[in-house]
C-alpha cells in the first residue's frame, strides 16, 4: 500500500534523524520540509478517510484501530479499567 509506505518513510526519517541530532533539531528540520509535510498530510487523510473508515464498517468493525482505541478508552473510564494496568 503506497499511502502507508509514505507515512512509514516519514516516521523512519524522524526516528533516524532524532538519533543523529536530537529530537528538537529533528523536529525543526521536519517542519521545514514543506513538500514532505504536504505529502504526509495527504497520505494520512487518505488512510483515515478511506482505508481506516472502510475497516470500521459492518463485520470488520473490530479490526479498525480507531474503534479499538475507542473501546479501550470507554472501558478505561466507564468500566473501571483505570484500576488496572493496560
């Protein structure tokens, strides 16, 4: 999936650059890469609005990361999971 690879490339670059120059400098450099940020934003939007939304329909609902996080948050706050470590 090309879209997810674009996102992964940015994350990989950030991790690598953080090890080389530190988090603050890596983030500063990251923010200066306007073309990369634009492509990253478009890729994330496509993932969220197309791929992840598709996984959140019907029988596949439990496979969706967004739904999983939502369920964990609900359980944590409303079912007493805050008493236990996740």
